[in-house]
């Protein structure tokens, strides 16, 4: 009988020990699993909880490029304008800012002039690598504030756009590929016309001494911009008559030197009411 109880006690003890080991192993595995699970949960939490600065960068990456119209409420005289001069305007469009907030039309716009290039002679523009064949002045503007929002990045006139002039008779202004406001006209077309006339006069031989001035005078009288090397403004009195004489001089041998020295461009000036399209500077416009 004693042996029977002893055998049962040993069997029960062995079973209890085996169960304790099994439970400990399971607990250890569960604990190990929990320890492995915590870093994953922490990583997920870190991925979901994006810092404010990073969230702003992500929002900017998917946000559309800023582009809006501004109506000037202050005049810009290109002949006396200086770098740093303040420009005032009125926002014409409702715009979403990089921080996600909207600013409605009518908000006050503040900008500044960043560069001014004065008019020059036509001959000087022929040797200007920066503004080749453009004897007219240029102005660069950037917007610094719209309403209460201050810009950190550059907001410049949208390249390849035209300025909407309040005075329909004023000279046409546009924005070149670098974001500079300048006089808009077909300089390449007038250059080609000059080359064609010069080539025809050379081909005519001695008769070209007579044909050249006549052809140049007629062309200048018909289209004064051809003789002036720039658009004609309201300040240019008797443009057709002056265009004829300028064309005659330009048709003479070596006359392009005289025309290049005497013909000057015009400075860029804007009036209150003129409308400019602005956008963020992009690498293509640098």
C-alpha cells in the first residue's frame, strides 16, 4: 500500500512539474511575442504621428503651385524706381496658402522691386548677353506678403504672361522667361526684316545705295516700330514721319551703326489698375 501511494505521489509530482514547465514556456513565448510586438506598435505610432514640420512639407509637396492675379494700386515709374521700393496691390483671386489657409480676393498685397534695368541704345543691346536685342528696360518684382501671410519663397511675375493694362493705348508689357517685366514686341521679326533689306541691297550692287534708303524709308513710314527698334509710344510725336527718316538712315551703308546709337528703348512703367499674374518661382525660371 505504501508503495502504491509513493508511486502515485511521484507520478503526480512529475505531472505537476511538467505542467509548470509547459506553462512557463508558454508564458515566456507570449512575453517574447509581446516584446516583439511593442517595437512594431511603436514604429506604427511613429509613422502615423507626423511632426508638424514634416506634415507641412508633405502638404506643400501635394499642394498646387501658387498662382494668382494682383491689381496694382500704386504706380511704378521705371525711370526712377529703385531696388527695395515697395509695391502695393489688391488680390483678385481666392488663394490657398502653403499652410492650408485661404485668403480671399480683395486682400492687401505687398511686394518689392528686386531689380531695375534702364533703357539702352539699340547698338548696346546687340552686345548685351543678358537682354540681347532688347533695348528696353526691365523690372523684377516679388510678392512678400498677402494679407497676414508672409512668403518665404519667391513669388514672381508668371513667365510668358502679358500684363493687363488699364490704359489700352499704353505700350504692351509682358513677362519674359526669367520673370522680368519688359516691353513686349516682335524684336526677332524686325531683326529679320533688317537683315532681308540689307541682303537685298548688297545683292543689288551699286544700285543698292539708292534702293536701300528708299526701301528702309518706306518700311519705317509704314511701320515706325521697324525704324525705332521698339514699339511706338504716345510720347513719340509724328512717328510715321520720323520712321521714314530713320528708315532712310538705316538703309545707307553703315547706317545701322547710326541707327543703333540714336535709337533708344523705353523704360518699363506700370499704372494703378494694371493686372499682373504672379506664381512661385520654379527651377525652370531661374
